[in-house]
């Protein structure tokens, strides 16, 4: 699937995902997103991972030091800057970050680049001035404190992650995986994200607001291989007209079994599942500035009427 960015731009063939490593960072806050983007790179999507810090070796909360570059690369607006969280039972006195580093975070965002955080990493975005006037989230234990520190921000409780323009914040630890899969789905479509999720054995979807709850994960909290194969086909070709016979062939069962089994496991018909994927992808395109008519045709609708009808249905 061709990625469409704001303004109809195409992404660079090589996308840098730069991780800013802060002392006492949590390994899973880093490793989860790194695995997602590394897997995307293995699929030929051109992702390159860089690890940046203010010193060449960064201590982690789990005791394993991590090596990093101290000289920042030149990031473009198509690159991603992600700040993993650190051990912070409370925010004051944790996450030492120099003013120069905060300025670099701010400059990447001002240049149009995407900035993301996991867990306490939201505090770094706040210190860089990126949370004022925005919706955001962090680990549940830090939400009240984040709200006090940045009163101009709207801290959203009990969600996995929040997207507000080019700023994406997540709750913490494993939610960094959800955030990263979401970014892959936005840039490359749900089929690619689903493939990476399956490789990582990530199917269960926890609570989250509508913008977070990617359909390709929300309806995959099951262990039925036949239905997963059907979903794989729909995820990869959701913009195409798919026959029930094609779905049955992918699952190795009859058409009647497809309808019965898919509905029992997911609560949806295959067609409804495909429509959910189309609407979700269209919503992402519209949020990036694409017209409703163009978004509708991009996801497989003949015109915008069906898209408008499905969007209004919710």
C-alpha cells in the first residue's frame, strides 16, 4: 500500500526512527517499539533505527546498559522521534534531559516531524513545550502528576495512546507496541501492521479510545487459525472486492463455514470487518488532510456516499 502523508506527500524511501534514551529507561518501552519498526524494516519498508543519548552508554531500570550515539543525525519531517519512558514512581527529579536536547525535540516537531513517547517519556515532550493545548496520556500512575505539571494539556485517562496531530503519547510499557503498530497501520495500512503483529504474537487489544482501537487488532483477540487466515487476506486486500469463495479458499473451508465461523469468533461478518477496516483507514487519510471523496476511493468505495453512511453509523 502506498503511504499518503499530510498534503499528499510520499514518505522517504528510508525513514529514520530515532529513539531518545534517558537514564533509567525501561527496556520494554524501548524494545517493544524497536521490534515493531525493525520488523517493518525487514519487510522492505525502509525503516532505519537510531539510538540517541547525551552520553554513549545509558543505564536502564533493569540494569543492562544500552549504547547510544551522542551526535544527532539530521532528521527530516518524515522521520519519527520517539522517547521511551524511564523509571519514575513520580516525575520530579527523574529523566534528566539537557535544554539542548529538549530544543532538538521541539525543532523536529516544528519542522513537521512526528514526536512520540512511551510512559514517562511524555514528560520530555511536556518539557519541550509540545503538550500545551494538546490531548495526551501516560502511565496511569503518572497521569495526575502530568496534568499538574502541564495544566494547558488535556491528559486522557485509561487509554493506550492518544494521537494529537504530530504528537503521539502512550500509556507505558507494552502500550508502546500498540502505539508503534498504530503508526505502521497509518503509514502502510492495516494489513502490514497485522502481519507484524502476528509475527510478534500480539493479538489481544486492551481498552482504548476509538482512535486508538485499531480494528485489525481489536477483532483479533482469538486463537482461531482459520479466521486469522481470512483476516490476513482481508487486511492485505481490504480495498478490493473479495468474493466469499476467495475467503473460503484462504481458510481451507466451505463458504458456509466461513460465514458461521467468522461471525462466531469476531462478532462481525467478513464484509462488515472489511468495511470497518476501510472506514478506519479513510479516517486516518481525512485526518491527514485528504478529501472525503479521495479517501473513499483510496480505500475501495466507488464514491463518498457509502463512506459517509458508514461513518455516521459509527
